[in-house]
C-alpha cells in the first residue's frame, strides 16, 4: 500500500466525519459507504454517553469536527512532508505497534492510531474501557475504503502479545508499570500532564472567554485543558469570571455538578480560601493538576522568572496558553484543536515509528 493510498483513505475518513456536527448531520452523496455507516455512526454518537457518562453528544461531536478539520490533504501533506517514508514502504520491515489508549476524552488515541498506519506499520490496539466503541467503528470504515488495512488493524481485550514496539498512555502510576513491563521494547510512555495559562491583566474579554473553552471543553478532563492560571501580583479575577459566565450551563450536567459540590466541600472543610462563581472554584495552589470543576492559580513576580520556572517544569506541562507572554505558547481557545504535528508530550511519534528497528 503506497503512502498516497494511505493518505487518500484518511482524507476520505475526514470527508465522512465532516457530515456530523452538533447542529445538523447532513448526508452527502459523494461520501463513500454512507449506506453502511452514516446512520450507524449517528446512533453510536448518541449511545456514547451510555458507554461513558462524560461523552455527551456535544463533546463527541466536537471531537469529530476537530478530526474533520485535521484530516485534509493539505494538513496530511504538511504533517508528513519533513519525514522520509522509504523505510516504511517495504512490507518486510512492517512493525506491529501496540497501543494502550486512554479514554478521558472521545477518540483521544486516534492520533497514535493514525501515526502507526500512515507510517506503514500494523497496529495492535487495547482501548480504554471508557472508550471502546468510537475508534473500532472508524477502523471498520477505513477497512471498507481500503480492505488491505484489515491485516494492519487488530483490537484486543486481553494480554498484548507479538508486537515490536509500544505507545502507552496512562497516569504516573501506570507509567511505572508500563516502563517495567515494556522495558525490552522500544516505547513511548506517556504520563500525567496538565496545561496552564499565563495572564497579565491585559487580555480582552474575547480572549478570556476563549480561555473558558480551554478550561471547560470535555469538562476539563483532557491533558490539554487549562487547569492552572499564572497571574501577576495584585491580579483580580472579576474580568475573568465575567468573561466565562457563558459557560455556566456546565453546572446543569449532573456528573460535573457532583464533582463541583464534592470538591468545593473538600476545599471548604480544609479551610482553603476559594473564589467561586457558582460553577467553577479558583484555589491558590502550586500544583498544576486541579480537580474537575476547579482551576488552581498562582501569582508570579516577573514573566522572565516564570519562563525559567516553566522550563524547569516542562515535563509536567502539555501546553501553555498566553498572549505571547512566554515562549511556545498558543492562542486562547485553541488547546483542544491541536494540529497533526502537535505531538503529545512533545515526543515526535512519526520519527519514533520510522526509526524504531
């Protein structure tokens, strides 16, 4: 299977996904295999919440639309253009790469799945118990377009066996287990990371509202969700609370509301000082990892000192949001719309897959 063939398959997948949005699902005559997959995918989207209570239709549709934007010919070409794929085209060198996927947000493991297949390798997938249905459905669609993928895609429920390399995503605790268990295999082992925002008080209301998207999308469950704010000495949060007020509906979702009530009670019983707007608590804390429905904050003295600190803590941070206050930061509202070349933990998955023996 040539690289061009593989690219065309994923472009076709992007076209299939483009039909599904929260506002409307419009069936396009030009999309391949709609007769087999269109209605079933709508049904699966609306069943997802019964499989995982955090996977509301709104959140699943958002994930689908994010992949719709990513899976274009232009994006795929830009993504893979820096690499030499010659070694991946020889079937004698095909590797079987095991994927141990997380399930915190819908299709969170799709980028690894795509990376393995686009490099000409075979994928052995162990899905999370929290996300067992969406990726296998898309795999079946891919196979319907290009049957040769049937021999390259395997899902397993039990023990992983007969693989050459592994990409595993989990917590800091599971990472220690992965590192021991897979010590004899080439691997990428992902641990806990969190995302932060750095403010200076000059942000517009539109930027702070977009920051609300970075905080509340997927209910804050993703590693790219902002869970910590760094603000200058003397900063007041009035403008922030006013700007994020449009996200107040989140408190009407029972699972989020239960977390809000529980975490707020725990903080108050511990006599922590909180800022609270009725659906989000802010707590001054040095940690980057805040619980659902809460964001930590910390004051900083100077941007240069903060930059030095963030560099020293880079292994704890997935991405940084700011108005160009620190290096390598991204715009407000963009954390949950990464490009294909925005690698988790800044580990180049394609290079790993192409160079692993």
